């Protein structure tokens, strides 16, 4: 009940095709992929900055 059945995925794909059209769908998918890549890299940088020690040698999460 909690998982998607194969026909759910087909319905989602058809709705996406109707909303965006066959011409804009690849561009939209490419744009979404770029956005996710940027978001993931920013999250990695944020986590790296949080675990980076301060000048005093203490981590910034201890404050």
C-alpha cells in the first residue's frame, strides 16, 4: 500500500508528458538534474564547514 505500483509510475509519466510536452520534457529533466547536483554540492560544503575546526581548535558544533 505504501509503495508505488507500476501503473502509478505510468500515470505520473503521462501527466508529466501532458503538462510539459515532449519538447520541453528533456530540458526540464536536465534542469532538475543540474539543480539537484548544485543542491547536493552546497549541502556537502555546508557539512564540511560545520565540521571544520575554528581557529581555537574547537569545532563550531561545540558552541
